[in-house]
């Protein structure tokens, strides 16, 4: 059989694998396209992609212009765009090239960019692993990055039009370029102290590679200012590498060259780019990034000077001197330059810290071990092995490229542990490190594996009567003939494979395959399950109605406007909803939300959080008056599962325990064991979100028994939660009287309260208040979506719609006492009676009786028990007129 020289075909094999893995990555990311593409465009995934598409439309219309200010969100101030233009302009340029001009065309073209970037990660990762180790490791890394799952896979799917995959791609390109620069300078015969060594021949490759690293950094920076994280990584690596070089008696001139050129290019590019944002905030495009880059270069020079000065002295001098200089620098910055201190030191602690409100933002939560294992599973163990391998290779003489990869990976790991969103960065490190470890083990054990299969093949080919042990000495004997008979056992032992290494080979192959196959399966499932998009049909219906049936706010949707000169027209107004839905309102309705998924407009006295959990209509109205709101959009999620979010934002110290208290409750009658059960209390039913969405703004009385509960404070009971000592189902009126009577003479630390079972335990409990809920006077329902969240429960069952739109109006004034009523029929055919109790002899009513709008009254206002009726026109409602 002819011998095939595989070495000759290696380049073609490598290219073949890279193409295969690139196609695989692109195919899995494109799976959602089949279900997401509609005649109206693409049902984008998530929240932020809708705003990115708004930016793409705007950039296509003004190509290559980019808007740093947007008045179509965060009414009444408009919002500053704090991320860069590169990702948006790449998509816009592609739309211009292919001629995509309509909204559906632009959405489809832009939706393919994340899968294309995920595909581009394959060759980039191959090159990086190839530089770190060898071509076999490169192929392994390329295969793993093609299939790695989790946030990385989700954020690179078709339809997830957000800059996260661009962050990963450009930061990995920077890491590749920086590694190339380090390797280009390694062992180069040049010294900054020896001018004769600073020749063009010596410096050409290092300077060019370092300049390319600077360009790679700028690509990431022009995409997101978060790229500053990689300046921090370089700073940490530089410090560690100086330590290693000093203790290994190596010169660190190369670090000065690489950092000075790399971040010199960064400074020039940043200055040329300009500073769209004021101040020195590193989370925005400010001059702070120039200061940080200059500080990195200065720090490298300071370390070099210190190491040079202390060369030849005892080793402990360097860390001691460095600690002293570092402490002195921090003190000087804190005292003399507090702004720079905040920029370089406080920002670091803020980045890795966690505020209570971050628990309401899914991507900002801390990374749990369960989440880590679910995403990367065996890849975590392989990656740990990769770090160990890189450190082992550097035990005698450190390879700076290896140390950089270790520092890079550890910083990204720490970032991910603080905020789960950085998992999409970590994917590149996991794939790279897993490949490094697998490649290292395969290189060490391959010879033993081939020996194992070689001995098996040899035995199979021999005479059946001849054992392997008999034949082996003849093959393994010394030069010139057979080995002596006495040496047969020894020669035989030499021919046996090292089974420990064979076992290691099998274990690593199995782990790598498990990691790759399970990740690929997860990606296929993810792509298949993501075909339904990020917005459901109810929200789409509601927002399309809003766009067609509410007044135009008078702002040009596609225009690029200057924040310094822009003013809102008199016709403009805001739309109040929870921040999750802000971009949907902007994109689908072309209306202006008062807050958005950047969590702007959420906190503070005029924030949406305070509004939705307010239990006083007058206080809630002041919020809307201050921020110019005309419409409020609510949904069932905000009234139930997401309720904890506004409660936490409004008061992080208390959170939703004010409205949904949790108690220790005996597991059964007479039991000494307890279980934790949440309840709704009176405060929950009085919140604006509950009164709007659950009760349509109408006065609502309890109609079912409530829970009268006596409990002891946590401090009194010496427990972490209050402990319920007695419960009884009672009539709401009787229960209120019993609570008042008990609390009047309650023992210290004991209380009574009326409660209702939590939504999780009884589905319609959100519709069953524990006490009377007063009507809202200035809010009228103008539209609701068709879906009843309780399903088809019959004529007498609860009917609560998924999404509702209310209008905030002055309301007409009617003089009178008692309870006023008017029958209402909604656009879906649902009927209810709006009821309101007079306050100081006055009613303020929000509905007209002249048939205006989709949600109509079907009669006149009537004061119950008196026979008095009143008709109110739309003009009366909008002008706040007094009827009688």
C-alpha cells in the first residue's frame, strides 16, 4: 500500500477543518431564521436588539452618520447613546451594499451579522491557539469555539442584533494581535539601554505587531467603551510579567516597547475619534480613556525603571519597593487628584461590585456555579487544565504570551462571576484553554497510543502460535541483531505502552467530546427554541395599535439631532411602562418611552419604579406631570412575576417585602416545622400597577374570604422572617375590624394583618383584594389585547388581558356624594363597571359618555341609590371641566 505523506497535505487539512467549523458555527446560529422572519421583518430576540435596529434604520437613512443623542427614548430629556458606532455601521454598510432600504429588508440583513461574526470567531481562535501552542491545538480551539454554548451562543443567534458578539470578536482579535506582538519581541536582541541594538531589523516586526494590537484594541473600543477592561487586563499582565522577569533574571524591555506602541496607537485613535461625552467617565467616550492609556504606558515605564534600578539586588526588594510606590501613588491620587483616583481606582471596585438593584437585571446578576456548569460543564475542567499547562510551560522561563492568556482568562472569569453578561467574553477563553489542555495531553500521550495500536496490529499479523512477547525482542533488539535471550523480558517491557498515558489520552478525548457534543446539542436546541422571538403577539398587537391610534409626538424618527439645540415640540409626550418594554415602544409604536432597557428613567423620585409601586394616586400623578406622560402601558408580567423589580428599584433596602411579605408558617396543624410562604397584603393591591392592570382603575371591593393572620416579628421570634402564630379565613370587613382590635392591645413584637395567598399558590388572588381598593380618577383604559391570561374559563370566570394601555387625563368633575358608576365595554368586548367613591363631595371621572374611542361607555354616569345621571363629553374630560 502506498505511503501517504500527510505532512504534505497538512495546510489543506487545516483549511478544511476551519471551513467546516466556520460553516457549523454559522449554521447553528442561523437556525432561528426560519421562524423569526415574517412579512413584517424579523421578530427580534431580547430587548436591546430592537433599539439597535432603530439605530441601523437611522444610520442607513443618514449613512454613515451616527446619532449620539436620541430624543425618541427617555422622555422628556432624550437619552445619550453611550456605546460606539462600529457594530451599527457594519450592519448599515451591509444594508447599503445589498440595497436593503425597507424596514423588513433592513431587519433581515442586520439579523445575519451576529451569525457572521460568530463564524469569524473560528479562524481568529484558530490563529490565537496556533500562536499559543501548535496547529493541532488551533484546530481543537476552532472546533470548540464553533460549538460552545450559553450566553455566547445566544447572543450570536440570528435575530439577536446586539453588540455582544462584536465585543467578543474584536476583543479576541486584540488578544491575538497582542500575543503576536509579545512573541515578536520575545528573545529579540535589543535593549532600551543599548542604542546599537535598536535597529530597524530588530524593531520592525515588534513595532508593526504592537501597532496592529493597538488597531485591534481600537476596533473593540469603537464598538463599546467596555474595551477598557482589556486595558486593565494588559495592566495586570504587565505587573505580573515584570515580577516573573525580575525573579527569573530576564529583561523586560519588550514590555515597554509593546505597551508604548500599542497604547500610543490607542491614544492617537481615541483622540482622532473624538470625545462625544463630557467628563472622564470610563463607561462613556470621554478623555478618561486617553488618561487611562497614558497611565498604562507611564506605569509600564515606572515598573521598568524600578526593575532596572533594583537589578542585582535581593529579590524581595522589588515587591517591597513596588508596594511602597503603589501605596504612595494611591494616596497622592486620593488627596491631590480625586477625579483621577475615582477614574482609575473607584471605577474598578464599582465594576466588580453588585448593587441590590442589579438582581432585577438578569445579565447583571452574579454568576452561580450551577449556571457555570450548565453552560460550560466539562469545558471548565479542561480550561483549568489549560491554565495549569500554560503555567507549567512557563515554570523555568516564562513565555509572556502564555502569562497574558492566563491573566486575561482570570480577569474575564472574575468579571463573569460578578456579572453573568460577561459569559459571552469567557466563551473564547474556555474554548482556547480547553484546547490548550487537550492538545498538550494529546501531544504527550500520542506516542503511547500509537504504540498501543501498533502492538495490537503487530500481534494480529503474527503467527497465531507466536505470542507478542516472543516477537517483540526481535523487533526491539539492539543494532546488529537480536537481543540476547536473557533480555527478552526487559525488551518486551520496553515495547509495552504506558497505560497511564493511554488512560489520560482516553479521559481527555472523552471529556473534550462530551464538552463539544453536549454544547452542540445545546446550541441546536437553543436555535430551534428561539424561533418565537423576543416579543409576543399581545405586545405586538398593543404597540401597533398605539402607533396607529395615538397622536404623533412630532419628532422625526430617522433624523440625527443635536442634544445642544434640540427641543421637544408642544405636541410631544411620554409613554410610561416598565423599562423592559421601552425599546419596543420606540421601535414598534414610534412613541417615546419615559424609560428604557438601559435602566434610564427607572430610579429616582420621577422614575417608573416609584410610579408603579406608589399607593397614592396624587403622588403617582405628580410623577407623570413631572415627566410629561400621557399613556401608560401595563402587562400581566409587571403585575405578577416582574413586580419585585419596580419594588426593588423604588426601595432597594426593603424591596418587595413591603408588598409581598414572606412568613414562616407551620407546615401543618400542630407542627413544629415551618415553611416559607409569600403573601399579598393591602399595600400590594393599592399599587398603581395593581389598580391599573388588575382592576382597570375602578373601585374594587373584596368578594371572597381573606386570611386574618397573627404573627410575631422576626426579632421577637429570633428567626430570619416573621412567624405566623394563628390564621383564620374571615370576611374582609370582619377581618379589618379584628386586625384593628388586635393591634390596639397586641403584645410587644406581635401584630395582626390581612393577607391573601400569593399568585403562585392561587392564580386569581391578584384580583381579590383584602380591603376596598379606591378608584383611580385620572386614568382610562383605551385599549387591551385579546388574550385572557386565564384562558377560556367561561362567562363567569376571570377575564384579565395580557397587555393594557391607559390614558392619563385631567378628568371631568362631578359634584355629589356616594358611589358613581358607568358601564364600560372594551375593544375586546369585555364589560366592566367603572365605580368611584366621592372624596369631599366630588367625583373626578375619566371616561366620556359620547362614544369616543374604542373603549366605550354604554350609558351615563349614575350616582348609586339616587337616580342622578350625568353625560360627559370628550372635551369635558380633556379640559377638566366641572359638569354640575
